[in-house]
C-alpha cells in the first residue's frame, strides 16, 4: 500500500512488476480485485493545461 501512496499515477502493470521484483507473483486481474476490495482504486488524473 505504501507504493500506491508514493506512485499516485502508477499503473497496475508497474505495481505488478514491483511485486514481482520482491518475489510475489500475481496477475493483473487478481491485483485489481485486491485493490478494489481495499478501496484503493482510482483513475489516472488528466494532465491540466
């Protein structure tokens, strides 16, 4: 969860790669379901002009 706070604009793929580097194997869909259950979903913020 700390990664999410530090990388506000991070993607599921980036989070999965970070977990993989720590020896945790998880699919993108399983990761998404975990985040939804814990209320950690959010849309990427659009760049402002």
